[in-house]
C-alpha cells in the first residue's frame, strides 16, 4: 500500500512556487517528486564539530525545496539541474559515475552532484531523463547552512525518486561527504545532521565524536523566541582564517598529547587532576604557542558550555542559557578570534535591549548572523533598536527575523505545490 505523503508546509509555499516555475522552464511535466530540507541556527557550540565536540543547533523554518519531473521523451538519459536562486547547471548523466571536478567546486551543483554520486554507489534505481529544480528561503552565505539544506533536500528527493529510504545518520554523512569531496569544503557533521534529523519544537544535541543525538525541547513562544540578526557581510579573509584556526586546534591537541581537543575531558579524568579539562589545559599552557592555547581554550570551554546549555534548556532555565550564549560569543571574539566588528555590534546592540537574555554570533564567523534569546516583551522593540544601532554604526542595514524550531528534511505531496503569484 502506498503511503500518502503530507502536503507542503505552508511556510514554504513561496520557495516551492519558485522551484515549480524553474521546473516548468525545463519540462512541461508537473512535479512528480518533491522534498525540502531546512537551514539551521546553532544555539551554542561553535567550531567544536570538527574537533569532535558537542553542538546544540535547531532546524529553522527556512528551507531549500527540491522538485523533479520527467523530461520530454527523446531528450536522452541526462538529468537537468537548475536553481531559482543560483541559475542552471550543466547536464548530469546518471548512467556514468559522477566524479569530483575541481573546476566546479565553487558552483552550487557540485553539492548535488556529490549526493547523486552516493546514490550511484548504492546502485539506486535512478530513472533516465529527469529535470530537477531547487529554490531556497535560507539566506545564502549567512551562516544558516544553505549548503547543507541543499544537500539534504537533494538526498531526500533522490530517496523518493529511487524508492529507497536511507538511515538518517548515513544520509547526513552522505551529504557531508558530498561537501568534502565535490565542493571541497572540510565541514563537520553538524549542519547535515540537524537538517536531516531535526524535530519541530526541539534543538538537537549532537556529539560529533560518536554522532549520537538527543532532542531537547525548545521554550514555547510565550516564554522566549530566537531572533536572527543577519549582518549581510562576509569578510574576504574568512577562508584562510578558518584554516589557521583548524591548524591551531590540531597543533594544540598534538602538543597536549591528545588525539583531538575533545579528548581533554577524558585526559583530565584519567590523570586524576583536579579542576577538569580547563585546569588540564592550564597546567600545560607553556607547551603551547599563543594561538594554539587560545584555540584550545575556546574549544574545551565551549564543549562544557554546550553541555550546560543543553541541561539549562531541558530545565527551562533561560537565564542560564542566555548567560552561556554571552560567554560563547565572548570566547569566539577573544579566544578563537572569528568575530568581526559587525557581529560584535549586532551582539552588543541586542544585549543592551531590555528583555534580551543573551546573544552570540552563530556560524563560522567573520560575518553572517548573530542570534539573540528574547523574552516575549522584547520582541516588540529589540529588532528595531538593533537595526537602528547597526545602521548608525555602518551606514547600511542589517536584517532581523524570528525563527522557529522546525522539522528536518521531508518528502511531501508534489500536487500541493502552489503556483507563484503574479
């Protein structure tokens, strides 16, 4: 018996309509398969995922929508890929193994090609002659995981087309591998995991060492909300600076005699030293160069903060959660040094607003977004106060919007896709 798919969530009507319009430019056939996958906000746990630490993200109600339909007969075996946000890609032939192409690493289609290759490796039954169109409501380059939502939407769509269901962790790993091997981005597992495995109304505590997960209830809207502040800037030094920070983390672990910085917790217990992993680090500080020490201090302390934040969230202790968010940003600014003037201004402006319990940058840094934890009464005045202060400081506006903890990637009934309003 065929299981009836749920309809498209109402909040995704516009990106779905844009994807449908793009699909109609490729084929006269109506959508036959449909899926979406969300972006994410990371509540706390920055630059810990690739150090095999803890993270606490949640999926947001902004997502990438993917639609597919057969191409007209006689157009060969290829698949035609197009994005309403990023343009049309070259044709892909699923009958031959898709290989990474260094020349296409900066192109959005590289992420999709990598996911397609995983399904080829599974010997999935992929039909010939398919048009695929994407459209997203996740802001591009804002640190809200637009790339992971694209990968997860593609993987979920391919599950429907091939008639198979992947294990969620295997699906997240396939998406991460696509980003590594085809897009050339050495990301951690956080973004893909939460895009695939999120639950509405919950954050997802992820242990990046063993990839175990636990859903943690988010506060209801009558107690608190999360405001995103998009600075709309991205500084050019980011890529090189990220590589330097990762090297500093590896150097610190090596000098401390650890496989990775997450292992500082076990090492502190095994040596029976008092004070925990931060004291373990302090006793060995002279073995580290200043950059390695700062990186290690941030990562080790951030893991402790994530564990504390998950407990606070589960207990409804929003004051403690806000305090931990503030500490996280200060550490990212002062120890890990991945913040920037625009992010600091947004965070300071938020913290100065009555009813804001905490604020921090989210994502890799050097631009992108900050988030703030708001009590209900702050929602009426904080966004405008933050935007006014940002505009006064830089002469250009930032963007603010509230996000809600949403479900992870899903297939949906393609007949529920609306037409794009004129």
